[in-house]
C-alpha cells in the first residue's frame, strides 16, 4: 500500500465511509484496509483529560473506555466529538503519514534482517570449512573477524553453534569458556553484597506509603531428587493465584515464564500487574536484572526484593495459599507429569473460591473488577461457579 492509498483511507475515515467502500475504492480486500487501520492507529492525547497517574500509549489503547472504538473502523477520525474537540477521552486516530513512516521503518528493518541472515549462512559455512581443516576456534574467530568485521559473531556464539550441532566439530572434548560460570560462582559466594538494596528492609522502605501492586513469588517442589516444579505468583490484595510448570529449578525457567506472561498481556499491563515482587533467596530467583528489565522494551517492568534467609513468614500470603495447592498436589507426590493445562485448571478452581473477608467475592471476581475479564482470559484462566469448584488430590503416585 502506497502513501496515496493511506491518504485516501484517512480522508474516507473522516467522512465516515465504511471499510468495504474504502476497499472498493482502493481495489483491495476489506480485511487489508481493516488490518492497515488497526496496525497503525495511534493515540492523540487530549489536553482535556485529567489523569492522576500517567498512562503510556499502549495502556490507553488496551483500556480505552469508549465503546465506539470496539466497533469498525476502531478509530476516532470520523467522530464529531474528535473533529470538534468536544470529547473528554484521549483520541485514537489513523494518520496516513505516520502509517507510511511505520511501513518504511519496518521494511528497512526487514531488509536488514534478511541481510544478516544471509551473512550468517555464509559465516557458518566458512567456520565449518576452517574447522574441517583442524584450525583452533580462537584462530578461526580472529581470522574471520578480519573478513566479516562488524558482522562477526562472538567466540562464545561459535561454541554455542558447536554445542547445538549447527556446525560440526570432530574433537571429542571442547575447551569451554568458563567466564560466565565463574561470574555466577562469585555472585553466589558474596550473596550479602550481591543482594545490596534488594533485601527485605529495602522492600519495606521502598513500599512504605506507596500505592503499589505487590506480588509474592515462590516455588513448590516435588520429592527430593525428582524434576518438575511449580512457580507460584500471588497477589495478596485480591487473593489471586497464578501457577506455572517449571521443568527445572533454574533462573532461566523462571525468566521464561515471566517473559511469556509479558508477551501475552503486554508490557504496560505486566508493569501494572507486577509492580513489586517479593520472593525468597532461592538461586532460581537471583537473576534480578533480567527479571526487572523487559526483553521487548529494555525498560523496567517490575522491582524485585528478597526475604531474609530462613524467614518465609515475611511472605505469609503465598505460604498460606500453598495449603490449597497442596490439596491437589500433596507433599511427596511427583510433579514431573503435571502439565501447564492442569495448573491452569487447578488455579482457576482455587481462584473461584469465595472469600468471607472480601464480602464473599472470589479472587476471580476481584481480578475482573480491578483489571478485566479479557486479561483473565489472556492468562489462560477462567472463572467457575461456586458449585463447580473441584479441589481433589492428584491421582498420581510419588516417584
């Protein structure tokens, strides 16, 4: 689609022309026009809106209260209140020039990505050729860096390619680089220094007098020596539980789950939902920089703190909710064969229990009131009627 087509769309939207008619004028499929508008619609901030807390554009798009934006064409261009500036909401509009700039930027990035992929294919071939000649990896890296310059990968990437079988290496043993391992060992040896500004007293001071959404995070384990763990995340304010299957007890498994949640609900909602995380000092939780920084935006998505050693009472709410979880997965029962779908089902049942201290509301009720039913669905959870809740022990023998 060219700029002149996008200008035509903007003009027709202002005239309240339907999607089908716009598509007919441009001689394209209506779905093409609909995708173009939804993909490129943008927030135009209204100075009449008074907000106590700043919301970024992504959050405004996700939570906009105007019902007209739920209907085609999903923008304000033709709305009289936008045209006359009589509305008290932020505007969501389609701008032809901005849409075209977005397209050109995406095209440039795509071309660059294709170029990089082609370069990597040639690079792998050259590495394989030199490995077949028996050349040392360090030598290969230096010699190819002179040819590929800025496109050359790190020596650790070459080791990773060999480990994954992307390039073949005939030697039985590869001298691995241990810099990352030694770094981890240094961090664990100096844990008190490592957790500076991240301890429980820092948590108390950081949250004092602030209206922050605090969540507690923990790990439920099976019998000693068995794999399979459950990562639990609990929002005490609304008694809401989330649980995720981990195959191994590692920081990378925890990061995988948190990144997956962000991908499902978006950066803004993740930041809102996981304002502050409180957890214990288990090694699986100690990659705090990676936990706090979003992979997608490279901005802070949460703040994490750690309880004092041997004091689980500092996160009492999640310890208490584990009693319900243990009704289904008793201690001594292996968690290896528990699937993520099983956990979604169990958690949905637990969150459907009425809470007397909360006016007989369920955690699901409070979650939907605070956030939305759509967000509950994005987390792959659902609400059950009180007579449908089932919390029976897992019919599995321990391993």
